C-alpha cells in the first residue's frame, strides 16, 4: 500500500538527489513551475508560508540587533550605476595589478553587472530617456540615499534591511529556490564610523547566521572567500555554504566588509565629534529563498519533506481515526487542536473522509513534524497516538498533551541537527594530497564524485590555482573553524592551522 | 515655544491640505521622496511598519475567510495579454453597441492596458524574443495558472490573495501613497462554481471592508460604479471612496464581480457533480498603500499624524521627566514599558537628553496615540501622567496601568471615528438641484469647491452625463446605503431610493 501511494505520487528516491529535488518541491506543493517564464515559479501557499516563517526568524534577529526595515524602489536608473561601476572596475584593476586603486584610471564599460540585469527602457508607448534596471541587489539605490541621511556621528551606526524581490538574468539552468530569476531576497546594509564598527557588525552577522542555522537545524561551512571570489566592491566576503545531498555546496548567505570603499564612491561621509569629515565604513549581509532550498535538501527523505518545527507551516496535524463517524472522537480532536493552537502551535485538523493511509502519506510528503491521532479506543483510555516525522510512534496520556508535544518538538530538532551533522561528516572528507611530478601536479589518489575536500593550506594564489585545476573543484576560502593544531599545507608543506575546502558549488 | 517648534519643522496648516499632505509624509518620516525616480518613494521604517500593520489586519481578515496567500511572478510575458485584450475589447464594444459580446469580432490593438505598463524588452545584452511587462495587477498571470489548478467542483471555491509590488506608468502628478508608480498592493482573486458563489464572495468582501474601516477608524462611501466606470472585464465594480480633507474622494478599495467573463477568456472550467463542464465565476478585491494615505489624510491635524491604535507603529511612548537624571524614575519608566510590552503593546521609551517639549512635538508629529510621563513627584504619589494624541491629559494610579491604557486605546478609537464621521458629514452635502432652461441645463445654485454632492437619481446614462457636464464632477455610482424613503430624481423627478454622489476624484 505504502509503496503504491508513493509511486502514484511519483517521488523519486532521494539517492538520486538531482531527480528528487525538483520533483519534491512540486509534489509537496511549495511552488508551481509551469508559469511561462523559466526560473520564475509561482509560490503556492504552503511554500510561501514556509518562506514567511523563515523571514520571521530573520526579522526577529534584525529586531534583536537594532536593524530597521526599509523598502526601496525596485527600479534603478542607469546613471546611478556610474559610481558603482567606477568602484568595481577600480578595485578589480587594483587587485589584478597590485596597485593602489586611487592611482588608476577607469574604463566605464568595465563592470560585468549590466550583463545580468533586466532592463526597462520602455513605458507605455514611450522609449524612456534614461533606461532603468530591476535591482539585482540594492547597493546602488541604497547608497544613493544614505548620504542624505548620514550627516554626523550621531546618525551612526545606520543599520538597515529589507526583504524584497530582486532579479537576475540567469543564463544557467534554473532550479526552484536555488537558481531563479526573480529572487525572494533579504539584504541588510549598515554604515559605521570606522573600520572597527564594521568589524563588530561582521561579528554580529556571524552570530545571526549561527542562530538561524540552529533554528533551521543544519550546519554549514563558513568561509572567508578567496580574494578572486570576493563580492565586487567588498574588502572581504564571508560566505555560508550548506553541503547538499549531492555533495554540492549551496551558498545560502554572505556578509561582506566594505571598509570605506563604497563610501568613497558614493561620498558617504559624516562629521565626527571633532568636526572632521570622515568616510563611513560599511557592511552588507544577504540571504535568500535558497535557505528554503537548503531546508528541502538537507532534511527531506524518500517520503517527502521534513520541516524543522520553527518554520513548519503546519507543525502538528491531528486526525480522527474511526471506522464510522464518531462525534466524541471528533470533539476530542477539536479539543486537542484548540489546546495546541492557543499555546501558539500551527495546527491542522484533517477530518477528510479518506483512508488514514492516504492522509499519512499526504502529511509525510509535506513534512509536518508531528502527527496526532485519536480513535475510540484512545478516547476510552484517555490517550492519543503521536507519530514523529523523524520516526517513532507512541501512545501518551491526554492530560500531558502540552508537555509531550513541547518535548517532541525539541526531540525532532535534535534529531534533525544530528542527522544533518552526520550528513556533513559523510560528505566533507580529507583531501588525498597532491604531488608535483615531471608531468605537473598529480592527485595522490582519485577523487570521489560528490564530496567536499578539506585540507590545510598555506599557499599563494598560484598554489590555489594548481589545486582547482587538478581537482576541477572550487576553493571555498578560509574556514571560520581552523585546525586546532598546525598541519602541513597540501602544496607547500608549510605548517598552518588554515583550513580550506574544495567543492563543486551550485 | 510650541509654535516655534512647529515652524522649525515646517508643518503647514492642515487647512491647506494640498500643502500639508506632501509635507507631513516626509516630516513624520513615512517616506523619502528624494529617490531619483518620480513616484517611487523610499519607504522609511516608520512608514513601512505602519504599512505592514495594515497588511497584518488584511491578512487576519483573509485568514478568517479562508483565503490563502500566494506569490506570483512580477513579470508577465506579452503574449499572455492576448486573452485579456480580447476580453476587454469585447466587453467594451458590447457595451458601446448594446449587443451580445459573443457576436463581436475583435481588434487586438484595442486594449488601453499597454499604455500604462513598464516594459522589459532587454536582459543583459540581449533583446528578448518575447517582451514582458511589470504587472499592474495580476489577472493575467493568475488566470493563466488557475485552469491548471481547477479541475473539479471539489477544487472550488479557490480563494487566493497576494501582497506584492505592482507598477503603473503614471503620467499624472504623483503623490505619496495616493498616486505612485511602484504600488504596494493587495489583491484577492477567487473562483466559484456559479454566480451565486461569486455573489456570496462580494458580500464577504463588503464585510471585510467594514471590518478594516472600523479598525482604521474612518467611514467611506461604498458605491457600485456606473457601467462606464466599471473595471475592464468586470460585470460590475464596487468601490470604497474616502472623502479626503480637500473634499476629493480617494478610492481605497474595489471589489469586482467578474461573472464568467474572464473564465471564458482564460478557459477556466470545472466538472460539476453531474460530470458537466462549466465555467467558473470569479471575483477580485484590491487595496493598496492608499489606505495609509487615507489614514494620514483623515486623522492628521496641524501638529502632525494621528495613528489609529491598531496600526500605530508605536502605540505608547513613555518618558522620564526629571530635571536631573533620576535612577528611580528611569526604573519606573522601564517597568511601565515592560508591563505594556508584555501585554502586547508596541512601546517606545524616550530617554533622550533633550527638552520634554521637543520630545512632545516629535511624537505628536509621528502621531503616537498615547504618551506616558513619569517624574519624581509622580513616583512618590504612585502615579503616571497620560496624554492622548486626540486630546486630554491626566494623572492615574500606577496600579491601574493596564486598565487605564486599554480604556484609553478604546477612547482614542471612538474619538477618531466620531471626528471622521463628522468630517464626512461636513463634506457630503445635498446637491442643489438642476433645471432645464432654453439654454440647456443649469444648476439651481452654484456649487462649493471641495464638496461631495449627494442626490436621488433614477435617470439613464445621458441624464448622468448632463449632471457630470453641469458640475464638472464625477459619478461615484449607486450608493450601498440607499435612501430609506423614495426621493425625487434630480433630473427626471421620478421617485427612487437610489442614492448617488458627484465628487472630484483623486
């Protein structure tokens, strides 16, 4: 029966993650991909609710840390880009040539930015005098306004964020939540008096990330990206990578230290306590619907999704189990639902007139963490039956409902955290080493497909290039958790605590 | 002192509403209009918070009535418009020629729709094969998907909504919240088995509107728009008009009965219980940031905004009043804040080291409903001083804090409702009548600028045209509250209970 139900719904085995993922996001009714623009899905209520719950966790963290929510226009006039283009070109050339950016002259057409945006050049029947584009991210619109708001040191720090739709003209293959063309996006932008203010913000961002990962019940690799993979205009970029079940890493968050680089381009200055004019130091922090993609990928199984309780659109489904309609059972089910609802749980009663097995599979697919059933016999014995989506089914005393459910929520979270950290251990393995031969650098043993390789590294950019070429994988950057004891660098042999990962990134 | 503070902040008198309104939305920090695209303001945190609280009331009503929240893509491929264009042209021509729409042949270029949208014809460096536009509203994207979701009667009713950004290429003068080019928009779209299902939905929408108006503390004129002012594609349109302080009406909500007209254009069909294929009947319901514009306009005064408590970003500001820093006073202030916060109020402590007068003016401008002050003397007597933004200042027993505040919130709401209904009575006046002379129709007495005229009407379209021409005003349509006793129609003299209004609309 079970396998027939599953087959009917067409869930592939999660072993074949590249089939399973696109199937489950539609079978579980998170999105509908049949909208006639590739990479622009329709969010169905169940998926949108999950996303709003994730946003809710983010907003709570923003509130805790004194960020305020703004909402900037979607459209950006092209001429505002000039400052940004200058900055990006400047930094790129400075890096390439190893010189001070201020000594460089700029070619305005240098920035690659324009290749990735949707353009609005027409409105009604008119061609616009000045083309506009749909924001891919909001540095330009925001930093156009910041200098109007920041005048003196008392206006700082300025801690802003917004949750908006952004757009990227993707030419690669699109995937729901992971690579889309309209992106549900969170971005925080801050301005500070000096570098140490921005440093402190980066530390705060790291804690916010940890809090969110804790609530979503999965671990991530946090790395300072290599210079060549730093966000345009950033001094340095930190990235949060989740290791998905196919071994690919998914960048779900980034936070960047901008130093005063953008501030100089946008003339974001303030008067300090001594009346001197100084440039602000800035940071940004971005996350997106990829977080939901990570939840789907990390926690789901062959039977469907498993939602971490904090962001489960339905936390508990309650169903009567009786051969015939039994008013007392229905009453008990409603009473349990009411008790849980009034204690803040997101609850659904399923009293559809279909086989219990069919209901079970529905809610399994949708990843509802807890299922409660009550039948005539349970009613007599003053009990209810509770099944956890992570496994386990037991009868419990009805009088202890709230304690039992609260405990179960905690148990499910612990179980998900344990599973995902085991998953990570399975996927992140030691790099086999590399040796220089007469025919160039050779791996000491062949690599496995779908693994992330960890190793000590103390080389320079050309050593990194050797590794990327030999493996076909990408450097994630300096890991935020270095080795406790120095290890030999895999290329130079020098002792170092610097930990690196090579991975295939989404 | 008071007048100096006000003068400094540059609040014009509300008597001159057309000066006051654009000034106060910036002085109270709801938006910043300096973004370099006209009609696209930056939402500041205070304004955005108010808007999100309004959205919260809307979502609660949607939840109560079983609507589910979706999120559709912003971009719409041009070819999807074909069906809509056909429908709109068809209905327009049918109306003009008084014939059955199904007998008409269509000119594809007829629809005026394309004149009001922003076009995306380029992405990156490519010209797109198929142009897309930014949604001005979502009939087309939604009704493209609905037929994929509705198959049988058991899929109905389908009750959907979304809260999203929409775009209109406005060529008229823009005004914050009232006429903008990026619109924060709510839209509900429903599909039903038959006309009576859609009829019931229209009734439900009317109740939702009343609930929202109650929470926002102002009345509105609700009218069934005349045929010539019906939304394209609708069978009929109901509109909710607020009478603003300059006497102009602001349409803040509309709900439309589509019958099966759109369903036929988009082939939205279902199989009924007897296995017969039928077309759905549909409705839509739209609201926007205009609701915030109405709050600003209806409740504000010469000192600034007055927020109805339900959507006040800060409901209560609490401040210590002491010549010197007094730890006990600070402690008491924090204690009051904590009590109120844990009872669900939105609270702000203002312990800035500036004159109390300056603080008062700040919070008056921002329209915070309740101000609580505690000084050393209050502390001794176990009291606090409470000032209502609508007027009134008194000392109260600290032990009764929660009762007093709860009562005050109710009092402020009642006061606002009374003020706005008196305002409406002042602005909505009896039409002086009109007489046919040898030189055409003449008003019996000249009209006053800035009034809405009410009258009984039983004429036809050409009678209505006579009235619009003679007055230079616009018909709002059949009022939802007709006369209790028949009155003579102002043109034909026939007795009727049909009530109409002529107004200058925003």
